[in-house]
C-alpha cells in the first residue's frame, strides 16, 4: 500500500473487478433492478458521459478508478489490465440474461429490469445451438421445442444441431 499514492489502487482507489460480483449477488437475491444498476455504473458504454474525467477508452474496462483522495479523482487506471471485463461477461451472460451452463444442461433464469420485456439469446453449448426467446409475463416457464419442461434447466442435448427454447419470466 505504501508504494501507491493516496486514492490509487489499494490505497483508496475504487476497484472495478468486484462490481460484477455485486451485480451477480443482487441477481441471485432477486434484486433485478439493482443488479442491472450496478452493471450500468461500471459499463463503459453507460459512463461515456464521464469520459473527459475517466480518460479511458470508451469501450474498455479499467482495473480501478482513482478515489476521492487522488490527484485525479474519477480517472480510470490500467485499462486492458483487469479481470473486470471477464467477470462482467459472466455477470451479463449467466446472471442478468440468465443463461448459465451446468453439468445437466443450460439453466435459464433471467434477472433483468422491467423495461426488458422481450429478447432473444443465441447460445452454443456442447456443440448445439440454443435459440432462446424470452418474454416477460410474470410467470417463469421454460419450453424446449414447444414442450414445457419442469424447472429451468434445459437438458444438454447431443443429437440435435439446434434447439428452440421459449422462456417466460
């Protein structure tokens, strides 16, 4: 800690790496609006209006943001040198969109704010293309090739090239 000035890295900086974990925790707890809000606060596309302060490429995650005690508060540091992007991919794909690989198949449980009422996700899993159509209805159901299944895990299929999945949430 003594090698970094005040407000940077472990000495008062704001690490970005853990933000996806906070979003994931909110999704698991069912706090869908907060899960998405945490994602937005760290996503380069959503903080573009702060680019004159952040001074980081508008399409890249940074490792940390200089804290309030730093000489340049709010400035992003160490872009391209972080696990933030990888963890954010896990957050968005497996928890916000809710398409998560498991041993038995694809668990599908979206955790999106109410303004997302319909979307489509294409996911290749174990060599099979899953076309997943999601629609907000207030009821959680999963159908595979037109047949409703119990639970939210689409069984792993090896004898098909593509599978149509319909999800309500």
